[in-house]
C-alpha cells in the first residue's frame, strides 16, 4: 500500500494505491485499486491507465471539491473490471490493512529499528507467491534466486514467522530435488535462468543458509523435513568432494566450511552413529586449516561481508578479522569501479561491523543508510540485508 499527498495551488489530494489481499496463505487477486480523495480546494483528476485491451486510456473527474473521491481499478488478466464504489474501496482497504497486520502477528522481534524490520518483512511477503513460495528477486526482476529464498527462510525461522518460512521452504524443497550445483536463479515456474555464459551456479552462501534452516525448529511435517535433509546431504557430499574448489574464493571457502560443519552437527544430533557426519567434519577441518593462508592475498569482495562471521575466527583481531576490515574499508562508499556499493552490500557491512563488536560504527552506518533511503530499494537482497543488519545490532549493547 502506498499513500501519497499531492499539494498544488488550488487543491490538496491524497492518493492511496493498494493491492487487495485476504491474508496469509492466499494470493492477491491481481487487482490494483487507486483511491483519490480531494482534501481541500477544487481539483480535476485524470488517471492514465496503460496496457490491456478494453481498458480506458484515462479516467477523468473534473471539478472535484473537498470530500469527493475518485476510484480507479485495474484488474488482472481474465478478470472482469467492474466499477468499484468508494465505500467498497474503503472496505477493501481496511481488510487489506488487517491482513498485512495479521501477517506479522507471530513476529518475535524486539530489537533495533522495529518499524524498518516490519516494513522489510512485509515487502518480502509482497514479493512471495503464496501458492509456490517463490520469492521474486525484485518487482522489476521476476526471477527466484536460491540465495534470497534460503536467507529468507533462515531469518523467518529465527523470527518466529513459521508460516512464511514454510512457504519458502516449500519452494526450496523443489529446488533441492536436483543435484548440486543448483542454479543461482530460476523462473517462477522452476526453470533455470540462462545468461550469456549459461546457467550460473548458486553462491555457496545459499547452502550455508540452508544448512542453518535444518538445525532450527522445523515448521514443516516429517516428510518435508526428510526431503530437506536428503537434499542437504547431497549438497554436503558435493562440498566434501571439493565442489571445484580450485577456483574458489575465500568467501566460498568460508560458506562451505559453515555448511559442512552445520550438516555434520545436524546429522549427529539426529543420529549419533551417522556415518557421513565424520566425513563432512573432516572436510570442514581441512578447509579450516587452509583458510588462513588465503586471507592475506584475498580480494576485498563484497560477498565476504555476508559470510565472514561464519568461520571460527569471527569477531577476532586475527587475519580473518583484518580481512573483514579491508573489505569494509574498500566498500565504505564506492566499489572498485567508482560506483556506490549496492544497498545490500552496505547493509551487510553493518552486519560485519556488529560481528566485530564495533557497535558505534555499526549503528552509525545503519542510521546513515536508513536516512539516505537505502530501504527504498525493493529487491529481496536489500530487504533481507536490512533485517539481518538490525538483528545483528540487537545482539549488542542497548
């Protein structure tokens, strides 16, 4: 829902745009409603409607005075576009507000920036297909990225939003039916997205988040839990076999270490005699032995900000901590091409500072980002980064 107030020399008009929604577990019907109300003065209102056969090119209401209202409805494909009286629009708006509030009724969060966190969680819900659990990367990029969905499920389990986590885990179960490496992005129908270089593999940070989901409370049934465990066992075997690590980065190695350790721990908790767990643990131990040698010459890639605290050295002043500092310095304002770093990477920098217990700097960066409107980037990666940053800050001193 978006509310805009327009002020001109002769009138003040409030415009409310919203997608009617019945509540969690359902899909919006695809109807867009615009409700315009003249608050003061006299106004001529024209709403331009683009696209779709049979729709009027514009809706005109001339000479409207304070208190009068205009309703414009754009229905989805195959729906009948009947007129909507203002009273019915008010009722739809009230029910939609109630539905969005109900979506967060189970939210377990009392940390910093609660309003921003709630807004980001609602944005993620708006980007989620209620029937398949697919999470659009953004309104303008309607693909589903494995990393986004894995991180969303991981967060939602932690914050008590078990119904939403179950929806995202449902999509992830389908993705895990394949053998790794899994594609980085899929269409909403589940087909891998091909770029100029073919199908890109998912970053290993996605598997690290998935491993975290397996260790938490499980909102799904036994069959779904079994499928998630089976899929992650295939991932752990693939990681332990080397996954093509000769071309890996430090960020890849850290994410693989975390996923292997998490899978070994989950398997042992389920069955102390699990025969695969020692193999995964040995592979993680080997990575832990190799990792310090790669820190000095590692490129300051922003991907490190998402995984640096996953290793056994997080928050310390040893070479791993110094590497994170180099990344933070490099991506403070601009990237290596002179462009300002993406909002998702900048929120990840807040999380990294919190992991290093540099609380004052972390809070300052968070306030700066929110003041600058970084949360206005409606990509799933940015909204997830905001929530993770706020949660990381909440682990520190108040």
